[in-house]
């Protein structure tokens, strides 16, 4: 029997089962019917049209099933094929990434091991060479000196051996105003600090401050400060200063207020400040080393190997009000230079808070009795502590390393 070729223009005349009647097996894939060995195929408009044709000829379908029960009809949709293709590509990309990562790890391992030797002798040689390089670098670092820029440098116009102690023009907050004799200080708004030009590190010393003007909103914190005391903060703000507060007479250190005198002081009162540092020079740190380097003022930074600050045994600070002792305020002070210091405060648009220093020898309210404490010397006798070592235009030390902090 000859095969019949059915075109899309005459689907009613030739039902879809005609190819099966010819004795060939037909498998339908996306609208095409493969008729077997003879290679003839039938093109239909759509899978929906073939379904309608099957409904119109149920007898023919029964004959096909009875004659060839092994025939299977397979259908594939275009959407399913696209999804499978996309999944296949994703899997391929993932496999490529995994293989690339593995190859990179292998290359890194090879790179690490490429210069290493497997023999024990060569390992020992490499180890000794590394140690020698490390030691040589360490020796070079030891010869270097770390220096940092100094914003405030000792100045002969601020203090020198021919002058007497007064308030420093350098070591003060910018907003603090000084009198011509540099014994009176005034300030407004926030707390700011000023300290004297000279400090002490050994023995018993004394000075006075008179509260000249507080006004409605003025307050003061007066006392002692080291070289590291913060100038833009009140006395007692950090561990480098010790203060006496006017509001309730409390003592202040590290910003902690502790009850001390029981009552504060007011405008017109004279406050006395006493410090005792027995044998304090042996506990004081080494003085800073200053240098000129390339036209800039620098200080040599402290070595990390230096010992921590040492506490001076039996050291103490006492405060007096109008010649009357308020008791011991602080004990066990760290070694170093201690400077007379004051900080003032007022609200904005208020008159300045004013205090006046008296370093002696003529005091207004000098205590009659120090209750067994060593008799002090007036701060007027404090020695000049300026940096007098000659500095030429250059570097007095070799191998200086700059640190711009």
C-alpha cells in the first residue's frame, strides 16, 4: 500500500491515523509525525488540531491500538525544552566555577611551596638566614628615634632663668585672658585651664589663689596639674590634674567628684594649695627631649620599653580656705612636675570669671599650722625648668624617624 502525504490544507480527508494504517509506526513530536523508514512526514497546524481529528475518528484509533499495542505517543512542549536548556547551562557554569577555584587553590599552594626546600639541610639554612635578617632589622630599628611635632614649645619669652614664676602664655587655653603682670586670669563660657610657667617635682610647696569675681554663673576648679593636663578642660578632668571645686567644696580627679570639705568657697575667699613630694625627683620620669628638625619643633617620643609612672611614697595634696586646712585631699601621687593651675567657667554673655595667683613670698592667708606636715616653700622659689640644651639647625641625634600624629 502506498503512503499518503497529507498536507495542512486538507486535514478532514486524511485523518491522523492514516499513517498508522499503512503499516508504519508513527510518533508525533511537536506537530510532526515520523512514518518510519520511508522518511515521509506529516506537518499539522498545531497539537490542538490533531486532538480534534482523533476525536472525530474513534474507530480508527481502536484499530491502531489493537494492531500495534507497542506504539507510544510522546509529546514535548516548547516551554519545557527551554527550561531544560537553561538548567543545563546553569549546571555547566557552576561546574566551570568549581574547576576554576580548584585550579587557583592548587596554583597558590604551588606558589607557596615553590621556594621551599624539602631537604632538612636547606630548611636549617633558610631558618638561620631568616633569623639573621630579623636581628639585623631589629638592630636598625633600635638605632632610630621616634619624634612627634610639638604644638607648644618652651619659649624664652614665656619663661627664662632671669624671670620669676608667673602664668604661662603658651600653656593656656586660647580664650583665657591674662593681665600684664601675668598673675591674673579670666575666662568666660566653658571651662578652660591655665597653668604656671614653673613646676616642682620634689619637696613641699605652697601658693594661693584669690577668687576675685564669680558673678551669677561663675565657677572655678583650682589645683595642681602635670605637663600632660588638658588645657581645654577643667582642673581634675583627667589623671594628670587634681582640683578643688567651688560649688560644694568637693575634690575632683579623673572627672570624679568626691565629698571633701563639706562646703564650698565663694567670691573673695583665698584658697591655699599645698603639695608634698618627698624625694620625688627619684620617681619622676625623664624630661622630654626637644629637637629642631627641618624647621619644625619636635619632641622625642617616650620609648615603649620605659617603666610606667612611679608613685611617690607619702606624697599628698592639701587645700586651705582662708588659712584653714580642709584636710588631705589626695595621696600617693605619681612622680613628675606639678604646676599651679586654675580653670574658670561662666554662662555665655556673662562677665568673665576672674582669679588672681599669689606665688609668695608675701601671702594673704598663709596657714599658721600645717598639722605635722612638712613646712612648705613658696612657689616663688621654684627653679627654672626650661630646656637649655643647645640645638643647632639640624638633628642632634642620628636616624630620627618622624611621626605625624
